[in-house]
């Protein structure tokens, strides 16, 4: 997706809005292609696993596989990290080879984004997604950053500051103007992915709407890809998770703002529908008869004494928004999320005095 941002954010941003309180969103969910398909697929979690398997297959032709018989897509990130630190040198060498090849792919894909008109002038890119939550991912990001600089790109490519599981929740608070949080301790957040649905309570730093020190107070995770639910079942489970978190917040003395922020894959339209990009979600989320924000408001009509307000945006956008407090020194920045595909978004920071 690529559209010019509007000049002023509304009191409440529409779903998928390009103008938020702290940033303008210059582009998101860009689907770059060439003759071989989507370019972003070369820097996905699946791509890394395929590269690792390729290295192992080449070794199997002449010797034993130093990583054993476990399939490449079933080796945990924790196991790969351990191999790097204390494993057999040859096994570590296989992992290093996969990191190097993946870093090359990530650098190449990133350079393609930087050639887009909407990404011109980007000063910093943070990388999130599941692979970032490992030393393997951090090394791949660092190596890709070095490659980009060696090619003449004056840009920092950095691991996202928060753990990706928390970043996908924390970013949702930037979907609303900060004044809505005044007088409250926390807010509900939802991060929907192709494999998992995570919901949480975000604790605010104070009751004055200070968002810079927000943290995840509590969260629940459901790996829906294991259960393969129907769409209605997935929504029902999400509502149950949110209701449980509301009870937890009440028990802990956390007064919730009447707001739920949601990050979800795909292009999010102003009415809360998903026009494309929801193919990995349980059921058909792109149907014109399906609207998750409306369903959440119907299921949870009030939080405390006030009517519930839900704002939904693309999940990569939301993960990127978790970095807003750390981007005060740059004007143009972006996010890439390494997951089922390669999520992406480019931001322009608003002057501090215009942020509410």
C-alpha cells in the first residue's frame, strides 16, 4: 500500500489511518515483486529455514548432518542460539552459513524498499518479527546492516527494542490520541498473526497520558494455527481472552481506558474491513460481511462506565509504532517484520508539539 498521508489526524484515527498523533504513515504493506514472485518472501522466517535446510542438504551429500535428523523448520530458535554459542563447531558453521546467506537476502530486500519513492530519505529501520527474538536473528540483522552500509546506504538497520511479542501490543497505544488515556492506568491491546493471537493489558506510566514508559502488565497467547478454528470461533476466543484480561486488570487495580487497539495482517480500510493480506488468518477475514472492530464493540460494549472504542491497523505498522518513543532523533524511519512474510511500514515523525 502506498498513499500520501493526510495533513492532520482526527480526534480518533480511522482504522488503517495514515495520520496518527505521533507519525504520518508514508506506506505500509508494500508487496514488491519481480519475475520470481514477492521479494519480501526471500527475507521471511520460512526463507531462513529454507536456507538452513539447503546448507544441511549439501553437507548430507558428503558427510553426516551436524544438526542431526530434526527438520530445519522444527528446530527452535533457542536450539539454534545454543548451537552458535556452545555447539559442535561444524554445526555452528552451518548456522553461521545460513545467517550469512539470509543477511544477504535481507540486505537486498531492504535496498529495494529504499528505492521506493515513499521510502526515500529513510534514516533508520527497525526489524521485528519472530526471528528477531533470537541471537540468530540479531546477527542476521547486524550483518545485513553492515552490508547495506558497505554498499553506500547511510542507514541503521537495528533489532526492534522490545521483544516482538510485546512490541505488537505496545504499539497499539499510539493508534489513539494520548488524551484518551488521561485518568487511566492501562489499556487493552490485541496482536493478531498468522499463527498466534495475543492479547494484553498495557500499563501506562502515569494517569497523565505519558506513553513513553508503557509496559505489558499481563498477556494471553493462543496459537490458533494448532487448533485450526473457524472465523467465528477465533473471534469468540479473542473476546474470552479480553474478558479474562479485564477481570485481571480489575483484580490488580488497573483502571482501563475505554479503548482497544488491534494489530492485524493486511490492508486495513477505514471502516475496519480487510481488503487484502488476511489469507493466513482463520477463515475468510477479507469478506465484506466481516468486521472485527464492530464485533469487538458488540461483544464488549463498555469498558468501565464508557463505550468501547476500537481502532485497528496493520500488524507491522503497530509493531513499528512501539518505537515511537525511541525515534525522537530521526524524521523518516521504517520497520520490517520477519514472519510468515515480510511486513513493512515507513513513517515520518510529527513535530513533538503537534503530538497529543
